[in-house]
């Protein structure tokens, strides 16, 4: 099914959704005539993104089109609200909400997570999409390197703060958007504080994406056997950005996706 009319998406191909989201809990279903389709009735999704455009906006559009309760986590209230209004108009889904979040600030991440835990009774899909590149080496007020915090450390902290809610909502799903550029990145904890750096803009970005993949692999292993009474593990996937925009492109190692459990009502998704 193509994108909803009236809302542009990059290359007009993001509607070819990767299986790890298309088959997420509460998303896969069958229409009354027996034809397979994707729905997320009552599902809540959360997707943090530095700016409400590009991949994050298209992910939110697709989840909203499937009737999910969709929460966009953005830095800019003005641009985020504009994206919310566009998505509501394009999909007819009023349950598209804006919450403010800057993954480059751990204080912002903690405040945001506290609000989610206070306001939401379940969380079925967490999409960590926030990322930036092209900035010079910069140390934040918290003593952390800006790009590494925004792309890796902020999403890492947010995921861990929301893990109990995700487990309680099982079968649920975590998706970390990475890049095929992780293959040429390096991992060093000193990068997080700027004590060491991998090089220029590209090496910094590549290394943040490698850290995303390493975090995803470790988290997926640790989450084996979770899921409480549902007896489902909470799946965790690293998805190269090309899988979100153009799934015909080859996925990076470890970026493969598995089918999720059956559709379920009253689900929630968060896009960060």
C-alpha cells in the first residue's frame, strides 16, 4: 500500500516497511475477507527523532495509518506539532501525539522517560531513530560528546529506562535504526566523553552506528526469555536506514527481522 496521500516521504519508498516493524505486535492482522493486511488498532508506538522529518516522520505515518496510538518524540515543539498535524490529516488517526525529547541531553532523556512511565500503561513498539551527523567535536554541559550522546548514549539510556514497561507489555518490540556505515566504524568508550575521537564527521557517525549495532546485539541476547506471562521474548533489532527507506537494498549483518506474534488490541508505540 503506498503512502497516505498528501504527505511526502523520501524517495516515496518508505511505505515498503521492513518486516521488523510491519510484523510488530499489534500490527499484523487479517481483514474480514481474509486478505492479509497490517493494522495496529489501539497500539502505542514511540519514536524519538531530532527533527520531525525523514525516516522518523515516515515511520510515524505508517504506524498511524495502521491505527496505532503514535507518540513522536522531537526536539522542536513547532516542527514536531506541524508533523503531528500532517500525519493526523493524512491518516485520519487522531491518536498521534507530540512529546519533547532531546537525546543529546541525558537529563532530557530521564525526564522524558519519567513522563512516559507516568502517562502510559503499556508500550508495544519503541523505535530509536534519533541521529545526527556533520557536527564538529562538541562536549555537552554533562561532559559528553554531542554526536555520540545523541546517536547512541541517549537512546541507550532511554531504552533501559523503558525496559520494564516494554517487558510488561510483551509481546513488544525494540527497533534501533542503524546504518550500513557501521561496518567501517570503531568502538571505544573514550569517544563518549571526547577523550578520544575516531576522526572527522564520517568516522564519528560510523562509530555511533556501530555502537548502536553492538548495543542491539547485546540487548537482544539479554532479553532472551523475557515477556512474562506471554512467554515471548522482547525482540530487539538493528535496522540499517536503507531498510526503512528502501528495503530492496541489502541489510547489514544482524539487521535481519523476524515475524512477530499475532495482532493484539490496545497497543502503544513510541518513535524516538
